[in-house]
C-alpha cells in the first residue's frame, strides 16, 4: 500500500500517532451522523480501530488511508477500498471527511485516487459504495465517480443504497466525465 498524492491531498497509512487528531473527527456527532452506525467513537475506540486497520495493512492497494491536507498536514478523514464483509459486495470504497472539510471536493479527490489505484493494480473488478439513503452528498459523490445504482438494502439498521462501478466504466468516466 503506497502513499498516494493529489495536488491537494496526501493519502497514507494510518499510525497510532494519528489517534488524537482522528478522535476529534470520529468523535464529532455531525460528522458521524450518516456514517456506518451513526455513533461517535471515544478516543479509546479510535485507537483500537486504528490498531486493527494498521494490523490489516499488506502490500496491496486495499485498505484505509488517512487523508491529509497537503499544505497543512492536517488529517481531513479517511478514504479507502477494502474487501467487504457484506456479500455480494466484493470490494467497497468508503470515505469520511471532517465537517470543516465538507463541500471542498476532498472526498471526490481522495475517492478518485484510491479507486484508480485499486483498478490499476487489478485488485478488484467491481467496486461498490454503500450510503445511508438520506446521505445525499455521498450519493451525489458516488454518481460523480461514475457509479450506478444497484439496489436498496438495510445496513446497520439503516435504509441504505448500493452503487457500483467496473474498471472499464470508471476509466471511461474519467475520459468523458458527466457534467456536475
């Protein structure tokens, strides 16, 4: 899992030194409201979660990257593609950006980068995204990425939507992006 870079972002592996800054993100109720279970994490839960993420790193492009603002070095959130524990989804992309980074395009920039990396390495044929049905910004982001609606499902006791994209469709979307 290499470090990935964009003009504004650095995407790198998490370290336990990131716990204090990550705890401020994952402890914010507004940020967490429509992510996963909708619950915030304590600093101890963030530390345990990051320890698990770190232990799962290997040489593949799969995994959860810390998303850093290039100019300031500040952690903005996370983005990554991982094997899903939710069949029939094979690989799933997810992102979370701190509240003061919303509507800046960081999630789009990070997601485009990690998806391109995974598809270029042939580590997945199809990548899915899952969002709470009320999470309009994440659904809009999935559409900007070229993902297509697949189905509704329940996840974490929330009504959710599943979108997906193939490698061919992703790279064709990059060549001919849809208007915003």
